[in-house]
């Protein structure tokens, strides 16, 4: 059951670059605040990799918090590139 106290406890995460560029996720606000730094586990070329993202900015869209995050390549697992000419 949703009560007014429990509303707006989630926010939308938007990945602006890196391996998760263009993707979004939903996270839970902790103590009413969003995370300044988040980690994501994702499969790249069939291998699990840990990626770190840092907050870029935040804004409210239709009453819901949206936070954009940028890829921190220095702290993340290496990302292999299979760039081949098309």
C-alpha cells in the first residue's frame, strides 16, 4: 500500500556515457537523498564487469527526480572494444 509518506522515494538514473550510455535505471532515495556515486554490474562480451558512475547533475521531471551520471573509467573494470569497420 502506498502512503503519501512513501511517495517520491525513487529516482531515475540516466547514464550519459560509458558502457551504459543511453540507458536508465530506477534507484531508491536513502534518507531522502540520491547517491552521488553508483556502481553497476553489467555483462560486456559475456563477461561481468563493474562500472562506476559519478553524478553530473540532477533535475525534477514531472515531479520525479532524475539524476545524470558520467562514467568513471579509472575506477571501473576495463571495457574491451570490438570496433571493426562496417
